[in-house]
């Protein structure tokens, strides 16, 4: 047998893209249909209606054939005008990237400094908005689940801070790694534009992205002046009303999206969110047992979808990932930006079960050993104890 043959399934334990379930793959693999025919119109109507249940909105959700970055850009170019000030919060790498994108397209973003270990500080946002007496800031943009750090922020608190400051700025939220994995309520939380992607909680391959819109966002787009063509909400909404798209849509991914929505609603969103929270708690139990810190330093803000594990000084996180790949056929997320080689990220989102999670934890524990990283054994037992609700005591006894 060749060295490159790795029997058994690959463990794709990234915080996205995630594993696509067979039922969804089958739908995607079905023959491509006419995107201007009646069968496609029925599909469009169904997915546009269904995706609203995932965002918890009665307003429109735009679906683009693009990665999440496209939907980031779409949110900004539709609602804003050249030179507009935008307030952002530095939760980590993805907040920084969104900020860079805003600057590149001619906006004036201001990034409130964060430590890459904590959630958005809604009070700091409120304080900055109160200083902005002339209302130069047109939008507040925050990342719900910062995928580089494993920290989740309270979006409703940001809305309350904007309202308490009496400021008219739009609220934009990046849900790329939280959508369909972490509770999100577009209408109830008063978000104006939400940005999503297909390749994480929705369990689809990369290639679809989303903008969920409030009425205020749609009104802002009527007078905003950023140049836009491909991303134009107005053209998309007009075509969608007739059951179509203004250009060739990602037909096969939309066939998969129909199944994704079905599967999520069959399990029930609350059950999906609870499953993610349990997996995250079990993962943290393992990390604590090994004797490592999580990148998230705020116990109230741990992400349900991923855990970023800090390696001790002088230990390469990438060496652990390399061993996980070579010996365990498992992909773990790498450290991004300033966390390069400092953390590895464990994805526990999408289509996974408890045995899959435990296999992941056991694989990482093995990789730590192969990489010669000093750690306490018993992470897998700690995860089992957390999943079965027996806490850490039994696992500690076994040491
Ligand atoms: N925002 C967050 C929170 C992400 O995790 C990602 C990608 O991982 C993006 C935005 C960018 O999305 P994409 O890579 O699909 O363009």
C-alpha cells in the first residue's frame, strides 16, 4: 500500500468548510436544471422562504454565488456611500479583514482595538457613538462568531448600545461561522444587514453567501452611492420576486441548500444549537485536562462552533496540526494573523455526532503525543465525562 493512501474518512475538523452530509451531496449531484424554467422557480421560492427561518427574519435574504467575502462587500456597497465612516471592533482576524475590505472600497473604517481573546465590548461602541455628534458613522460592523479566536459576541447588546446612544447607524453582523450553529435572531435583535456563508453551519460546500436585510437597510440602499453592479440588492430583489436570479445562480448548491434547510428544521434549530454547545463544552473539558488555555479568555463568550487552543511558549501549533494530518488523517484549523503557529483550532460544527467529536479529541491527544508536546493525558475521558454530564471528577480519578 502506498504511503499516501489513508484508509477511513478524513476528519475535516476545521471551523469551516465542514463535512457535507450525503443527503445534501446527493441533491447537489443531481443534474443541473434550467435556471429560467418552472422547476427552478419552485426551488427559488422554496429556498428564499426557507432561509428566512434560519436567519429568523420576515425580511428578504439575498443569496449570492460567492464566498462570504463577497457578502461582506455586498453589505457595504449597497448600504453606504463613498467616504462614509464605519465603526468596527477588533475581535480577531476576520474583523480585521472586513475592516481592510471596507478601506479598499473607499469607506473610512475605524477599528476599535480588541485583544483577540474577548468579545465585542458593546459599551465601548456606545461610548464611541455618543462622541459622534455629527453622525458621521453610518454603520457599526461586528463579527458574531470570531472564527480566528473562538469567541462569540452579544449582537443584541450592540443593538442596545446603538439605541441607547440615540445613534442612527446601521448594524451589520457577520454570521459566516455562526449561522445555523449559534442562536441568531435577525428581527428580534434589530440587525440591519447580516452576512452569511454556506460552508460552515449550513454544511454545504463553499460557494453561497447571504445578506439578510432589514427595511432600514433596504431604504438606505435607495440613496446610497457606492458603485455596485454584481452585488446590487435592488436587481436581486426584483429578480427574486419573479422566482429567478439576475444572473446564472449556483443551481446545484441551491439544490443542496433546500436539503440543508430541511435537515436543520427537522432536527430543530434549538436542538442544533444545544448540540453545538455540548460539543464545545466537551472540547473545553479536554483542553483543560491536557493543561492548555483556550484563546477565548472570557468564560461567558466561548464559541459553540470552534475552540482555539493556545500552545505553551516555544511549542509550535503547526507541528501538532502536521502530526494530526500525517498520522491521524485529520485537518485542524491553523492560527491566523498574530496567532500564526500559536494556536490550533478545533472545529465542532455542522454535521457531527458525539462519536465523531470524541474521535477528533482522541486524534488530537494522539497528535500531541506524536509531536512531543507535554500534556496531561485523559482529555478524551474528560470529554466523555462532559458529554455524559458526569463532570470532570470521574476523569480525574482515572489519572
Ligand atoms: N467572516 C468569518 C467570521 C469567517 O470565518 C470567514 C471565513 O472563514 C469569512 C468572514 C470570510 O468568508 P469566505 O472565506 O467564505 O470568503
